[in-house]
């Protein structure tokens, strides 16, 4: 592309889609060269110590036969041999795919010839350790899951050491070394990976890496929906935890921690409603039953137990003496941790399970009272969850208009104000700032694909690029999002890929990452697809408001002729307040029209079948977004015209809404019903969450000509 064309494109998008879009377009024209000394692949063999197993294949396949909670020397050796051998087979497979040759035998370390050796710091010989750069050794000793790649040469012989601080670090070293060769693990399965054809390996100078966040995870909720391609993708992109209640094959050898429980801990433990601390027999029963569940019940495989009461659940009045809802949860998880530790020491539990509780809804603020002197900060952490606005970054002070939630209880229904970004950020800074009674680790969770969104495509390039470095700067230890699917990603592929990459390296070059993503996946169509994604991100920026406050209010006022649009963030027509400005419905519709044009250009530009297939897949999901936004827009126009006394106009608007309702009914993509905790929706129309208002309008206007 000529420079003047690039400048013209930038001028066309700069007013609406932001600096990240501009920088990504600039980087699209720069294809970075892979750096390193080149050595023929054929010279190398893969080397790994598979003892105490009889072969590398036996060790790599032994996951089900290994006790992954065995902390003895022999147990740890078996665990390491399994993961290291699995890493060796992975490396050999990709070398064969790159070099288009048959796989070579894997050898034990120390043999003749050039080797790609996979090991851990603890398995290095004294001679090897002495040859490792001192700074790299010191870094590896600093924590888990770190790794280094260090080339050694002895005359004409070369050994590339891939060394982990532990078995997982060694696995990451292999995947990182492959990425240095140009391999990219972008999506699910081999067809969504990039494996360049080459006969030489690039041998980099010695380097080391460590994770940006301690826990890097995705959260699926309750039943484990993971698949082999999904777990493979997670490990290759250095994610290390998955949220579900049960274990599946492929998780342990890849080093995944399993965490679960969530809202269901209390009912699983036989408690209806929230635990009442003032009721000592009930509290003791709850704690005892949870330990039993961890020992041999539904939570027998968990590494981390989540405790979360019901959202805005009824708290025992008698518990007011214990302080705020957060104070009470802290006391309860303290009891849990003490019981878990005691059960572990007594041999009732074979591992000392960590406990994780939530800063969420009525516990969004830190504790107000001192924690018990023996509170276990080492194995207890808090997760701050942000049900937030996607128009703005989490730390944007111009986003301070609260959401409204309607809570149903026995006495009726009442509205509560739910904080958005500015307020959420203030609470997050309190949790991480060290100036409250809480002195422990803090996690950050987001809802990029929360249940009520029903997997609607909403790219989040700008949001992730802003929020992840910010959370890391605050000292957040754990980052995750809810609720990803484990297949059929479509436009979600970029969200998942960018999120994973930034959890490992919060300060990576995001424009370069995005430009490479579009170039590798879409080839000659990269630029229009890039424009499409950024336009779609803008079009869907208000989706949390639309799927939350908008649909709730619409269903409340659809018979009342009351004001529908009461927010600064969201109006029917363009509205630009000084603060709390969001993408209004008419603006979203305009962006959807631009997206449609860009997809047409992209498909016409695509020069290979894989790019065309991906564009068509993006288009399938885009139709779901587009029909939903158009449906909301025309439903809102129907209502506002009806309120204004323009019945003919309302009839015309509802006819347009009906067209998109019909299209949404036909959208029964499997992704809409994939295992989230809200009731499954039959189709895109139900997922729009406007059925009462829609049915009312259908009776009111549907038969009018």
C-alpha cells in the first residue's frame, strides 16, 4: 500500500475508532523479520529425561496414572517426567511440520549430536548450571512458570537448553521457542495455527521470561466444557487455570489449576440461602461439608475453592455485629481455610486447597475491620469482578453513571445501583492500595462474554489493551474473564488471543500483535478486516447497557408510555454529553452498515480459501450482532413514536423490528446455548431479552397495515 493511501485510510477512521486502530493499520505494512542465527533443522534431535518411565511416549501418556497431589520427591519426578516428555513430543511434532519431514527419535540428554534439550532448573547438572548465565539462573529461581532458552556450543556441537523453573516453565519454553520460529497458536486446532515451512531453525541469543500475572485463566462455570483443542490452545498461549468443578484429561500435564465452586458452594454443602455466621451449628455444618466435598465429593479435584454468596442475597440480620458483608465473608473464608488446613494436616485432604472469595455486588468494598491475626494470606485471595461499561476503560473517570439492577425477593422487587467504571476503579484501587485492612493478593475478573451477552460478537481490542496493563500496574495477581466458549470462536478468537498474550506480557506491543493477527489470518484482506473489527468494536461498545439496563427498563415501561432513555450513556439518536458519553443506537446502526461494506470488501480481497472461510465465519457471527442492534433500534423507535402519538410511524418501525426478529429467530448458533449458567436461549431473539415488550408490540402493531 502506498503511504498516501495509508494516510487517507487513517484520516477516514481517526475520528471514531481511535489511536489503536491507526497504529494497527500502520503496523500492517511492516512485516517484522524473525531474528537469530540459522541452523538446519535436520541437525537437531529433541532430548528429554523421561525417567522414571520406560520411554518418552509412556511418560507423556501417563497423566491418568499420576497422582498430581503427590508432593514427595518420587511423585514430583513422575509429574515432571510426564510434562517434559509431553513438551518433547510437542516440539518434535512442530519441527516435523515446519521442516516437512518425518519425526526423528527423541533421545536422552547428553547424547551425541546437536540437541534441543528440555529440562527444569532442578534437573540441570552442576556443569550445565555453571554454564548458565548467572542472571538467568537468578531469575529462574525467583518463582514458578519461568523459563529460559540458552544455546550452548562445544566446538561444532550445539545444544539449545529450554529450561523451566518448574515443569510448566519448561513446557512454556518449548512453545516460546516455536514462536521464535514464526509459529503462532492463534485459534483452536491445527487449521487455526500458523506453522511456517522452513528448513532452518533460528537460534536466538540466550533469553528468559516470567509471567506478568500469577494466575492467568478463563472461567467456564460449573460443568467442565473443556476440549483437547481448547486445553492445547490455552497451554500454548501460557494460560494456567480453568474455572470448572470437574477435571478433564489434558489439564494436569499442561499445568492447569482447577478452580470452582462459585455461587453453588453453599447449596452443594446443603445450605439454603447464605450462611449465617451467628448460627454456629449452621456455619460448622457448612465448613465440615465443604471439606467433605473437597475430600471425596464434587470438588475432589479443585486446586482453588471459590466462595461466593448469592448476588445481593439476603444477609442474616444477626450478622450485622460482624461488620459489612465483606467483613462477614472474610470471617467465613477464614474458617474455611483453617478447616482445610487442619484436614490436610490430618490426612483427610491430600492437598491444601486455596480459597478465593469475591469483591462483587455487596462485597465490592474492602473489609472495614481488622482481619484475624492468623488469617492465611498465603492461601487466601480475593477476586475483584467488574460488571462494567465497554464504552470506556476501567480507569476512565468520565464513566461514572451507575447501572441499575432489579433484585427479586420474597417481599417483592427493588432496584439497586451498581457501580460502573469510575466507581469500580476506586474500589479496585482500595483493594490493591494496601491502606485498608486487606493486605493480601487481589485478582481482577471481567465479563467479556458474560452469560447475559449470550456470546454476541463484541470485539474488545481497545478495552483489553487499556485494562490489562493498568491492572498489572496496580499489582493485581490474578486475571480472568467469564464465560468463554470452548469451540466455534469466530470473532471471539481475537479477544481470547489478545487476552492470553497480554496476561503473560501486560506491556506487549499491541498494535504489532493485532497487525500480525490480521495479516496472518486474512492475508490480502487484512486491512478491510482490521477496519471491520474496529468498527464492530465501536458498534457494540454499549452492549452491556443494552443487554442490561435498556432491556430491563424497556420491559418495565413498554405499556406505560414513560420515558425510555434515561441514561447519558445511551440514547436513540446521537448524543454527546461532557461525561458518560456512549455509542448511541443510531450510531451503532451506522457502524453496522459500515461493517457490512467492509466485510464485502474483505471477501472480495481474500486470495486463499482459509481467509475466505474465516471471513465467512466472522460474517455469520456479525449477522447475529447486526440483527440484534437493528432489532433494539427499531423496537426503541416503535416505542418513542408510540409515546409521541405517532401510531403510523410506530407501525412502520415495528414492521422493521419484526424483520430483524425473524432473522434472529433463525439464528440458532450452537454458541448461544453453550453451557453458561443462565437458562439456554432457543435462538437469537430470546437472547435479545426483550420478549415481553416484543410480544406486547406484536399484539399492538403487528396486524396493522
